[in-house]
C-alpha cells in the first residue's frame, strides 16, 4: 500500500498529539488547570486579618465553594493580612473598583457616617443581645447607611468578638488604670472618643502597623478580640489581658456596588448563599474558640484579669460620652440602638 504525503503528515500529527497527551497525563494533578476555561469574573477580596484568623479561613472556604459551584466562572482571590494595604487603603480601593470585595469592621466605615456602626461601648451584655440586634433592625439600619457610599453590603455579619484590652506592664481593672495610658485604637472616631473620655491617651493606628508599634513601644497597649490577639501573636509583645468586654465588633462583607450589579442574578445568588453559610459557621467557630483561647494565651505567658464593666460605663456617662454620641447619631438611630441595648444615657 502506497502512503501519500498527506498520510504521513497525518500520522506525524497524531503521534505528536498523543505524545503531548501522554506527557500531560504523567504530570502531577496539581499542575493541571482546575477548569477548562478562564474565569469570567475575576474578583479580589481583601482583609486586614491574618490568614489564620477564623474569619479568613471561612472566607477562603466560601470562595472555594463558589468557584466549584460556578464551574470556575467566578474566581475570588483572597488577600489576607493587609496584603493590599491598610484598611483605609482597601476601603478606597473597594469604592473605586480596583478591588471588588472587602471584609471590613463596621466601625471602620464610620468616617463616612457615624451611623455606619451603632455598636457603642457596653451596649450589649452577651451574644444573644448582639445577634438579635445585628440580624434585626440595627444591622439593617447600618447596611442602609453604608450602601450610600458605593458598597453593596451582605446581610449577615462576621463575628469579631468582644474587645479586650492588652498591656505591656500592668492590668486594667478600673477606669483609673487608663489615666494617661498610651493605647492603640483603630482608626475609628468613636474608639478615640471613648478612650479620651476614660482619660487615656489613644493613638489611632492601622492594624497593619500595630505589632510593630507595640514592639517599639510607640504605644503600651491595644484592644481587640481574643481571637485576633492570638492570631496576630500579640502575646509576643504584650503581657496582660484585661477582660473588659467594652465593645462588640462585627465585620461586613462589602462589594463594590457597580461590580456587584454586573454579575448575573444566578451568580449573585450563589455568592450570597455561600457567604451567608460561611458567616454562620464562623460565628460558631468563635463560640468554640472562646472557651479555649484564654487557656491557650495563658500557656503563651499572658496574665488575665476580669474587669467589672459598671465603673467604666459610669465613667463614660459622667464624661458625657453617651450624650455626645446620641447627638451625633440623631434620635432615629439612637432609638433603634436602645431598642436592643436599653437606655444608655
């Protein structure tokens, strides 16, 4: 049988293709593309929290589930530990659309409007009060405020926990222990106002700069949840944890509003579904962690004391703190807050 030039060329092509496929099949699976086509929607998700924080762990879990369910149409890349900048920078990036998604403390958005976060100090005594408020009218009120500034805000909040005070050289047991004390606070007007009312010397510092500020003694203390104290390794630069429970803080998942509106409805539903489940799972993570973290931090050398909240709340009231913020919030917002917190002034 006579083979034509075309037959020979076809055979060479077959052998080349077969060889390429054979070589590909010999490669480890992780070197092969996960999906046959590139993502239709590539999104960036920023967080200031460490990669090991329960919130970031659940964020990554949600983005993996979204990628899988959408067949790779939506690919959300998570940047933790302030990899895309300080929280102030990331808020600006999300508003401009340079970054599409951001996990952000509600309090960090109060620079736009104080009513973006209505969780004032000593407003909630426990988690039952917190979730009643944040899954109810209080959370809805804050979301409406935040949405005015170019954000689409998911309904369910992440739990960041009740904030505690840590110090380098002494426990905080009463308001008098804070007199002149150099403490780092988030770049949040209410937090600065609170510690000034208690007689401290607060310094607003972005979280990305906090560890170094403690290490170099720019400040002598800070305040955050136990989960963050642990995951950020503050036990390396702080000695005392004072359980003040002075304020509960939650994080919103926000989306650049224009980018959100460009997504088809079915993809919006998938993203919302997985983030709703992730936030509920993370809330349970925080409950489970709370029973273990004190012991873990004690094992790492930290000393704990329990501070009575009543003297701190009285000191704030006497200093006119609640009156000041009632005026800033206005009667409508304050009424929504007191619906869940009871009388505060």
